[in-house]
C-alpha cells in the first residue's frame, strides 16, 4: 500500500523539478548547489588540515591551572596560514554554505513541506458516502497566514541530521560559518577551531558511517532510558561514597615505595597528593562517573585501605600494658615511654601507618575494609556487568536488526516479483524465467506509468472503465487489483498440464527431497510395468506347453500343469 504514496510523491517531485527546470534562475541555483556540494567537503578538510598544522600558542604554556582564557587566546598564526584561515577559506566556506542552503530551500524544502501537508490531510480527511477519500491536491491548500506559519513549522521539522541533507543542518552550518568568520580577528583566533564541527558532514556522506549513525539513532529511546538508569546508579554510589569514603577518592593512585605512600614534601608530609576530598554529594557522583563508569571499576578511584592487623602488646616487651586490648592510641603513647628496642623496631616497621592496627572483626567500622569490598563488588555487578553490557547489547542488536532488514529487503528485490509476490524459483522452473516475467509481464514501472497517466488526467470522468476502476482503488490505497499470487505465464502452463509441480515454491532443501521422492516413485512405476510385461509374456509361453504359475504357501510360485500330455520335461524344468 505504500506503493501508491510513493508513486504520488514521485509524481509530485517530478512535476516540481520540471517546473524548476523551466526557470533559468532556479536552474542556475540547482547547478551551483550541486557544484558547491562537491567542493564543500574539500574546503572543510583544507581548513582543518591548516588548523592542525599551523595553529599553535605563541609561547607554549605549561600545565598551569592559573592560566586565564585571555592568555590561551594568544596564538601564533601569521603569514600565508593566517591569510588562508582568516580571509580566503572562510569566505569560500560562507559562499558554499549560502549556495547549498539556497539550493536546498528551492529544490527540497517545498517538496518536504508538501508531504507534511499531505500527511496531515490524510490523517484528518473523512471519506464521502461511497467511502472514497478525495485525493490530496497541494495547489488547493489556501495560501493564508496559517499556511505560511505551517510552512515554516514543517520546514524546521526537517531535522534528521544523520541523513546529511536536511534544512536544520544546512541552516546551522551556514549560521556557524558566519559567526566564526565574523568573530575571528587578529586578537581572537580561537573561533577558527570551531570549523572542526563541520566535519560532521563526512558522517552521513559515508554509507558505512551512516549505517552506524542509523543504528544508534534507531535505539535512541532505549539508550536514553538506559543512560538515565546508569546516572541513577552513579548517584546511588556517589551518595554511599560521600557517606563512607569522603577522604578516599582519588584521580590516580598515590605514589608508593615498598608499599607505603611517599612523602610529598617537607611541608605537606605523608599522604596522597592526588586525593579528591568530597565536600558535596555531586562531587562523589562526578568521581563515580569519571573514574568508576569510565574505567568500569570504582575501586580504581579509591585510595588504598589497610587491612587491620593485631596491635603489638607492650606487655610482651616488658612495657606498661594497655588498659584492655591494645589500641593505636595506646601504642603511640607507649612508643614515647617504652625503651625496649624490640618494641620500638616493631612499632617503627610500618605496621602502625595511619594507626590501622586492631581486630579486623571488631574494628571494621574504623577500617571500612568490608564496606569497600561490598561497595566495589556491587558496583561491578550493577554497573560494569549489567548496565554497561546492556547498553552495548542494545547497540549490537540495532546493528543486527538493520543488517537483517537490509538483507531481507535485498532478498525480496532479487528473489520476489514486486507485483505478484511469487518467488524467483517458481518462474525459473515453470516458465521462461524470472527476469523475463519481471520485465515483460509484471514490470512495476508499467504499473507506475499507468497510475501517473491516470493522475495526469484532470477530468476523471473521461477515464474508461479499467482506468476508473484502478483510480478508485488507488485513492483508497487498495491493492486488490494487483495480481497477488498469480501470473499469466504460470496459469497458461498449468492449464496445459505442464506445470503441475506441487513443490515449486519450496526451499532448495525441500525441493531436493521432493525430487528424490518423485524419482523413487517413477522408478517403482517403471519396475512394476516391466514386471507386468514380463509376467504376461511368460504366461503366454507357458500356456503353449500347458503350464501355468500359481502362488503357493507363503507367496511362493508353483507350476501347475493344465495339459498333462504336454508337461513332460518342461514341467520338471519349471519345478526346478
């Protein structure tokens, strides 16, 4: 049923292009637009190659966090590079953009808007008493204020930037080129870098990249929902990190020597200079997204956690015992009062770094080692193993679905008649072949020409019976007049009995089985016929000698004499 809509759109587009070709101004615009479309990508590539090669800071800056935006704008761009990047190539780019935008507005926007008006008309049109919907005529739409407002609205709805040819994209690139060119000066050359965004034009022009974009866009709703789920997970883990590990998050692991954090400086002392103390919850969420989601392991964003070890008992070294179980505070206090060399070596050997001694089961809230284990394992399961893999799986499924749809479409085009829907195998076996059928009997272009011919007739009352019948069906998008599942060449062959092949539409494997079964059946019939002829002739020969064959017990043959005088030796030979 989409065939009628496509024929109507093709007819309207052909009429509009014919109208444009009769106007010298529009004809020049179209030719200039085609030329600009070819030169566009080369000019964009040349601009970005020059930026890549010659755009540099006047004085190379070090990684200085105090560098201001004004300092970064001082770049070294002089001589020929400056002439091309600030004068020649941007001017050419604006000319190309303006030409392509004008051509698109003249050649494509009116046809796109017409389709939108048609779609709105068909959605709201009511059939008459006969059940017929009046055909849409774009010229009959009143040219009032409401029409022009809808015209602008429909024009801006042409926003599929993945196709590379849409009004919104052409208008955006034109405005961007004008803004870049007008805001660039000798004192401010940073806007030139925004020409890199025009390289997006390369994506839809490439079939391979366009296929990738189409797969991502097709699963856009699912990816958006899954992205929201991922952000919620990141928020949860950011809240937990803010509560339990506000001082443990880091951009990189601390520098260590022999398992211990090195001293940063005499003033800073010991500690991780790459740590990011959390003061707000959003900082925790940002760290989870940047370090956890990006690296698929939030544990990479956490500083080391020391496993609690038993604190040395001062009493074992002859020092004053601690009240109760040894604690880090007691050990630090005894280090100042106990002079035993063994205790001092034990305490200074690094076991008490950050005061992390104690009982692993009773002091785990202080060390938070078990909380970290649960935190990182839960993140791995929920985010790395489930959420991210689901997102990747959705994209892969989109690629698979697109590939299968494309293969199915190509298979239908190559192996099925567009008009009757009968497969190629049927025609290759039972007629002159599929190509002959598709070219002479069911040529889809002939059907299209018929519809366009009827469409061209202004006074439909002048149509003959067949044309009126086809037109009434076409208005209702009714394909019942198509010979679905029927072909004249096959019917004529079947009428003569030459095409009685019940397995003609089977698959290759099923056809092979059917052909083998037919061969066996034909062989059995031939054997039966030969055996019958042999038995008839044998009976005639035996009858001359007065003998006949009969079936004895268990189906065995036995000879019986009908004339005893003539049996003789023959009877004995037959018995043997």
